[in-house]
């Protein structure tokens, strides 16, 4: 549902991979929220296409706006 990649192929010259989990770790329920927090924290600008009122994306986008970082809502 949420698109986080601009292209389908990994480009090792410009792409950065972030993971809240160790490579050998099993799934953790909070992993997606932690990943989203990392992405938002490293972003200079965020464009939100869809965010549920009670979702993590909405909470993080609101937080970015509160600290003066640009968020564009589509």
C-alpha cells in the first residue's frame, strides 16, 4: 500500500538501505514503524499520497510539520 521505492532496481551508487532489524533477525511487530521513523528522520521533504488518520505515516508527517520540515499532501 505504501510506496517507498522510486524505481524497481537497487542502484548501489546512490541507494541507501536502512533496516531496523539485523539481517538474521525474525520479524518484529514494531519493525515497520521503526523503519518509517528512520526514513522520515533522514528526509528533507516528504510527500504524502495517502495516510490514514490514525496511522504511523500521519503521525510522523504531522511531527515533521510541527518542527518546520516541508510535507506536501496529495
